[in-house]
C-alpha cells in the first residue's frame, strides 16, 4: 500500500500541510475514512475502505491526524451517489455515499470487532434486522432554525463538525408524510418575520421546528421550540391545524436556556391536542412533545417482539423488571402476553405516561411503574423478579446498576443497547468468568440506515451455581 507521494514526507514526521497518498482501511464512528501512516491514524472524511487518495494533513487530535482529500485516486465498488443532494455537507447522515448492503456488512463487522476488543466476547451474531426502506424511516425530526443577516430563515441540520446550518427544504430520511410539511412550514415561519436563533448567540426567538408522526395512525404533532412566547405563533398554529387534516396538535416548547438540550421543561398547546396516537405492537400509545419514543417504529416493534418471544419461552415464577422503561414500550407488550411487569424510570413524566398507557390498554393490573434512581429501585425489586430487561441511554449501565444486578442476579437478562462500545464494556462484567451469566444470543438491529449507528440486543442466562 503506498503511504506517501515520496516528495514531501520525510523523517521529521507528520505536520500540518504535509501531503500524503493513503488508502482507507476502515471507517470511524462518524463515517470518516481511516488510514495509517508511520504509526499514526489519519482521518480522511469522504474516503471509503479500499479507496486511495492524495490527502493533506490539517490538525492533530491526540493520536490522530485530521486530513482533507485533494484528489481521490480510485473509487470503491460500494460507493454510490447519495440519495440526498445535501448529504456531503449535512451532518444528519454519515453513510449515504455507501451502498446499503455495504453499510449493513460494515455495521455487523463493527459489532463483532467491538465485542471482541472491549468485551473479550467472540460470539456468533444473528443477522441484523434490517430496514429495507433505507430512507423515509424517521418518525420524528427536530430541525434547527436561524434567521440570517439577509433576513431569510435558514432551517436545517448542522454542517459536520460545526453549528452552521445546511439550509434544506426536504429531508429524505424523514417519514414522507413529515417531509412533505418541511417546505411549507419553513415558508410560513420565514414569512412571519419572527426572529430565530437556534443557539441564542445573536437573538432570542425561534430555535427549532419539531415534527412527530404516528407511523401507524398518520397523526402529526408540530412543535415550535422558542426561547419565549411569541403571540404570532398562535395564528400560525391555527392555520396549520386547518390546512392539514393529519396535524392533530401544535405545541410551543419553551427553552430559554443556552444549552445543547433542545427541549425545555415547559410545553403548551397552541392549537389542537397535546398528544398524538400511535399503535405499537398492537397497543395504543399517546406521544407528546417530550415523549422519548424510538425513531424507527417498525424496527422498534421487531426488537420488542424478539424480547417478548425470548422471555415468553421461559417459565417465569416472578415478575419481569423493565429498567429504563420510558413510557412502557417494552413493559406493555410483555404485560399483554400475560406477564407481570415492573417498570423503572428516572423521569416521573414518563412514568405517569406509562401508567396512563397501561390503563388505556387494560393492563393496569399487570403493571407497576416506579419513578426514581434505577440503581436504587433495582435493589428493591430484583429479589422478587425472574427476568430483567435493560435499555439504558448511550452511556450504558452505570457501575451502581451493574453492582445491583450482580448482588441479586435474575435468571434471565435482556440488554438492549444503542452503543455497542458501552454494551461490550458492561457485558464483560456480567458474563463469566467475571459475572454469573453466559451469553445466549446477540441480535443486532439497524434502526438508523445511512448512519453508523447500530442497536444490539444481548440475551443472557444465569449459569447455575
């Protein structure tokens, strides 16, 4: 493999501006090409594995160098023209230039390598559950807004590595029914003259436009995130409700703080209803502005069906504990199969919604929902349960949660993760020889085509002492 062009590289080592000829051997978690030169990792945005390019080093970041392509010398057979014309600039998607079959193969290999490297786990994986749609799968979007110096409204996701908006009028990964609303909503907000600044660095006013749809019901909820209450939004909201029948509600979410947290604590109804209906695993759910709900509804239903099937095959003497239960998206389908389920969640609003969802589906008698610190609640509930389901945030299981599990290990454990690295770390502590479990199955599921993200479900069974 050629490493340099032989003219500028010398024994002095890498430096900004140095020109090299490199070949990508892998991708990083941002979808950028990775190459090696003289023991250094070189990040090459836009380069796919197997492709060669002339690059120029730009900046050192610890043991890595960032670079830019000056000339791509060949193309991978897996390279394609991105479906979205903004894909090269927009940071919303990272793999649109890679054929979808190659995306899936790369993700599956990444899971294997991550489990082996961080968890010491060399276990066969089931084929990933894939979404053949590829595009149009997102049931929700939160899109930044900013009014430019020319007075025109910019709306779009951030350019990679920056907070500069890539202006868009459509987004092909959004559900097509939401995508059709993007341009007319943008025009209305532009014409309104309302100030807009997503990070409040220049002005107050509009910050984000939120869109949410019930995949199975088609009901739409529009949310305007603003730093302040703007009376003109009331008129716009009423117009939107009257113009589009699927739009069942328009809400205002107030986020006055300069923070990366998009949604604030307070939401009010501008027109229509505060929630929309969704059917999930055959159950009725209510989704609000701030409800956490999986972005890809059909894929979420498939992975929940896997959990329900696995646990239903066992003879469980006690209840199932569902940690990080949210609004009950795993708890309620388990209860619908006749299991008694105890849901644990730190967010009291989610717990209230889970209880309402349970009652609305006639499952109140088979469910308990408790709000509080998950580690503390596990210490109180694990002794009486037969199985545990955990679906933690990206940071994985904190040490206190793992210690609670190890002190009172249930017979069965299903671990759904949105970050394979933290899951591999946690499984190392739970599996033998460190822990009491053996690994039965790894089931990856691709919730997010066109990105590097892959969710993974691990089924663990306690080894008899």
